[in-house]
C-alpha cells in the first residue's frame, strides 16, 4: 500500500521538530539537495546523512516538500512558506493555549524571554498603527 498524501484542502500535516529544522534550512537557503541540508544541519548538531535523507523522504510523502528528480542529486523545496507556516501554527497555539485571545498571547510574548529591542518595538508600534488605521 502506498503512503497517502494529504489532501490539498487541508494542506500538509504539522511538521515534527526534526522536520521543522529541515524546513528552516529550506526557507533560509532555498531549494537544496540532501547533502546541502545535511551540511547546514550538521554545523550546529551532528546528524547522519541517512537521517536527513530519510526525513526528507518522509516529508515528501507527507507533502511538506516537493522533490525535483530531474538531476542525479534530488533537489527539495518547501511546499509551505515560512510565513504561512508561522501563521498556521500561531493560530493553533492561540486557540489551544490562549483560548483565542490575541491580547493574552501578545502580552505573554512581550513579557517572557529576552526584552524586545528598540527596532522590534518600533515594528510592533508600526503594526499596531496599521491595525488601528484598518479599523477606521
């Protein structure tokens, strides 16, 4: 029995932690071979080439990546943009953890971790201004 690909309507499933690491490489580097992904992942954490290969094959079956087989070294591309993935996962987090409250999520995000830089605060203010303008 062949692996079932997710339907296009629901989109690909949520990636595992290891799959998310691979997606980050593809988002930052663009289309990449297994070797390129392996070399980048190996900089921070030793990983076996076969592990990266297997992960990419599974991701292809799940519909998380596309594979160009026209060359000897297959080239992989993320099917989900980083922005779309962030939006999708944030929406799930918002509803699961913060009961749908954007305010509570933002307050917690700004109050935990490292403090926002002046540049980040300026970006937040600009986004708030945009939202206020949209409501007028």
